[in-house]
C-alpha cells in the first residue's frame, strides 16, 4: 500500500508517456521508472513477444507492434492516440558501423535519412498530440563524435541530431524537444553488437571511466524522467557516458 501511495503522488502522477522502443533496454527501463513515478505508459515496439512480456510487467494503457522506421505508420499511430499525452520517448534505432569500402549507398541513405525522418515524423505528430510543456525526447549517441574508419554514417547522424533537436524545439513549441546522447550503455543491443567481446568492453570501461563503473539503462532512464519533469528544458542535448569522452583513445 505504501508503494502504491508513493507512486500515486510521484513526479509523473496522472501523466501518460508513450515509449517507442519500450520492450527492452533503455526504453523498458524508462517505462519502469515512469510507472514508479506514478505515470502511465503506452508501449510501442517491433518485437511482439518482448512487447507482451513488458506489458505483463508494466500494465500499460496500451501497446502497439510497429517498426519505427516505418515513419508513415509511426506518425499515423501517434496522431490517432486517444486524447492528449504528456511525453513521447523514442529509443528506436541502432548504430551503423561500416567501412567505406564495404558501404552500400542504399543502406547508408536509409540509416541516415531514416533516423532524421523518424524524428521529423514524431515531431509533426507530437506537436498536435502532446500537451503544452510536455516533451518529445529522443535517444542518440556520442560515439560518432570522434572520426574513425567505419564511422562516416554514424558520425553524420551524431552531428545532425542536436541541430535537428534545436530546430524542432522552435517549430514544435510549446511542446519541448530534447535529445539524450548516450555513450556505451550495457543493454541487450550492446550485447548483440559486441558478441563475445562484451565482457572485455565492460571490464575496460570499469577500469577507465571516471565513474568507475559501466553506465546502465537505469542511469539513462533517470535522466529521461528528469527531462520530462523539468519543464524548463528544451532544444538541448544531454550527454550521459560516465566520462567516456574525457578519455584519450
């Protein structure tokens, strides 16, 4: 009963958060923290089985199975939500690391243009659907800020997202628009990308990061909830990497 009373009076009590990419990793953990803070969630994900498991745990207001890269479908889904919502979090998307010699230009155009189009679609639907003072919150990364072989597309996306965020904050106002730029986060996606190199990467980060540990989904989720709650934040990019960018490579 005490936990229920605490949630009922939490920072997000009475608010609804749509989480696109809400069945795993950062999205799932953010949905958990939204529920702990008294809010309701609508979960959107591509994988139906993972979405079902997340829904069993979190008891959302609703769920939808869709691929966020299908921008027409995503925009239509957001536009057809009943009533207003308070916040939309988008974690969908994965990084692309391909050397120039192996790069397929069609894939490169999809990876870059698709990410930009997804943000534009969410903003276009969100300015009509999200209440004044609510936020559209996107998850990006910091990894593409340092040039390296295989990082051409990822670097271009990394550079573009803060500029897009700032511009959308003006056009979507009074809805707020913000970007979280994460470094390495210990998620299922990271495990998939690194495979049998995952534990070595974790150990390297524990040894070298100023915070002395690996950044986890809960760290990013806590920042996401703070941005939702703090109504003065818009048009900005918030780094969360445990000090990874301070290290020499």
